[in-house]
C-alpha cells in the first residue's frame, strides 16, 4: 500500500505541475495579446468603400448595383500606406469570369480610411495583387504621421505556436478593435511560405496583422484560394480547401508594399 500511495502522490504531483505550466503559458499569451492590442490598435483601421458592380453577357449589361463595404486595413507607414485583403475589397473576384459565360465587372469609388481618432481620410488604391490577395491604398492627404505596424522579416511561427490577431469589428460594435489568439495549424512551404491560421479567427481577421507570442508583427492575414475548382461530389476537405485564411509572411508583404509605395514612374 505505501508503494501504491507513493505512486499516486507522484502522479498527482506531476499533473499539478503540468497544469500549472499550462496555466502560466496561457497567462503569458493573454498578457502578450493585451500588450499587442494596446500598442497597435490605432494602426488597425476600417476602410469604407463603395463598389459598383455590373454583369455583362453577350455584350449587354444585365444587372448593376452599388454596395458600401467596410473592411479591415493595416496601416504600414506614417504616410498612411494601408494594406487590405484584395478579396474583401472586391468579393466578386472570388468567382473568375469564364470565357463563354457572363462577365462581372466592378468599379471601386468613394474610398475612405476611418481612423480611430474619428478622421475620415479619402484614399485611392495604388496596387492590387490578386495572387497574393493583397491590395494597397494611399491617403490623398500628404504629410500625415499616422500610427503604423512595423512588420518584422524572418519571424515565421511554427505549428502550434500562438498567433495574436487584431481586426476591427463592425459599425454596430463601434468598430472596436478585437483581439484573438489561436494556434498555428500548419506552415506551408511551397509555392511560398504561408502560416495557416485557425479558420474562423482567420476569416474575421482578413486584412489585419498577425503577431507572434513575443508581440512581433509576422505578417498579414489574407485569403489563399485553390488553383483547382472542386469536382462535383468532392469531399468536405475539398470544399474547405477552396478558400483558406492564411498569414502571408512579413517578407512577402513588404516586398509588394515597396512597389505600392514607390512614386509613379520610379523603377
């Protein structure tokens, strides 16, 4: 009996140690998430835009209409260069035009950056990259000094590492900045590096920044689309793989952002 009692006490002691370690890790993640929110909330903004869409079939316009969208944007420079998910700014692009089918055309108008201090800055799109699901906007106003997120190259989280995601909530919730932490599901290496985020949190965070547990900005959340359409009767996994929220690494984002920020006519 003494031996059994000793083993029992040993198991209980080990369980308590592990539980304490887990609780400490969770507490550190919460603290890191709160620090990220406090430091970077002003650089995560709402972009409001009006999109005019029309369907053209056999040379005739069939349907047209306008809609106002509010999407997440991440300010990347003091001058206001702002990155968004290209898909969120033009949802019809999710369904590419077919050679023999109707063609959907869209035009973006009346773009404004809604800042946390209440200002609404007219802006324009300066670059779109549908393959990477990135689009960049620049305010019309010059000489701005805005809060911004500094992306850090070389920091790629590993599977099961915690991601910290920020995104603006809707108008009904006063566009408050939400923060969520979620584990990395996988890291894809080809054709380029993508950090696969948790599904629901990833969709909510499209266009927002992603941070690691140390509070470093490691990339932006974008939509990764399958290059192959699912076959009829395909599996559930085929359907889920059609579109997936992922984190595009800071290195790739900065490479495209440099093109967006370059003056017109620059090499």
